[in-house]
């Protein structure tokens, strides 16, 4: 188990939420034979909250930023200006693409002979040696980094992307993508552990408030049994949902600063927004 998840679970069980309430919410007594399989409190929390809720949300709001070179990746040409790539999972280190941030041309292909230009504008651009020389000089100055493209990108399921490029359609693109965190958060920087733990705590409080508040009221009504201290603690979780959303915004900022690629891109955009 990763250090991030181990730390979060330790904080939750030992310091943040009373263990009695956690057991009431995640290890309810049941007569079902299927549910009598022994499961630890930590594993129950992982299965019911951290993996399906927190890890998914943290991936959507701040996954790892990577660049994927599509050169050589088979593609299907849909029409004169549209192609579809099915990106092998090896290209994303077996992570799922959550969002495509930008698309660029591979510079070495920008001036190659043999690519088609679907419209007359790009036909004239192809013959414009001066423009191409400028592009070549920029690419060289950027040490063969990707050259910005005007293509539109649509993300489909299973790492499939559709690119629409009416000016310059090629098979050589670089996608700058945000990919999911893995189920063990092994790619997480230690500097983000604290915010990740806070998200786990708040997500668990959200679930406890939703699942237990009505159940305890019903128990008191039907059986005349009241649990004032437990109800008071659970009532204090009423704002957990709002706090969770606020903490997700903080998570986005923190992960941008701790992700080297994302941080460098943010600095480049501030220094030279046109590149």
C-alpha cells in the first residue's frame, strides 16, 4: 500500500474520526452470508470511499500531466480533416487519459514531404518557404520540442481521441494530457499527502452523514434508542460536502506545483503565452 494511502488511513482511524462511528458506517452487522466475509476497516474505507470517490476526483481535478507522441501510432482517417487515434496504454504508462490539455505537431514532421493539406489555405502555406523557415527555426530553437497546433481534440473512451485539423492533417502529433492517478496513488508527491488526506477525511464524513443520519433517527423512532453523542458528532459533518469541493480546488493548485511537467508548462505560458 502506498505511503499516501497508508498515511491517510492512519490519520482517519487514529486521529480524525472516532473508530466507533467508522465501524458503524463501514462494518455494519449483517445476517447476510455474503457479507460475513472478514474485511478490515481500512479495506472497507478503501473500497467504499477512497477508490471510487477520492481517487477518481483527484484524477479529474489534478492527475499527472504527460506528453504522448503519436508518431507511428496507427490511426483511422475519418474524412479529409479528421483522424482517430487509439492510443496504446503503454504510451500512457497504463494510465487512463482524463483530459487533453493541448495538441502540437512533431517538429521533424512539420516540413516533411508527403503529408496532405486538406484546404487551399494550407496549400499556399506549404509553398510559403519563408513561413516554413520560420517554423523550422522556432522548432530548432525549442530543441525539437512540439510545435503548437490548431487541431481540435475530442476524447473518447479507452484512450481514443479524435483530432480535427482543417489546416494541416498529419499522423505526427504530440498530446499533452492529464492522466489518472493509479489506484494506490504511487505517483503522488509527498508534498500533496496532506491535501489528499484532507480529501479522504471529508469524503468519509460525507458518506457517514448521508448513510447514518437517517438510520440513527429511524432507530430512535422505532426502538426508542437514542445515541446523543454519536448523533452530535455526525451532525457536525453536515458541511463536509462543501468543504470537500473547496479542498478539491486547493488540490488542483497543489498538484500543478508538485507536477514538474505541469509546473514548467505553467511557467512557459506565463513567460511566452504564444508558444
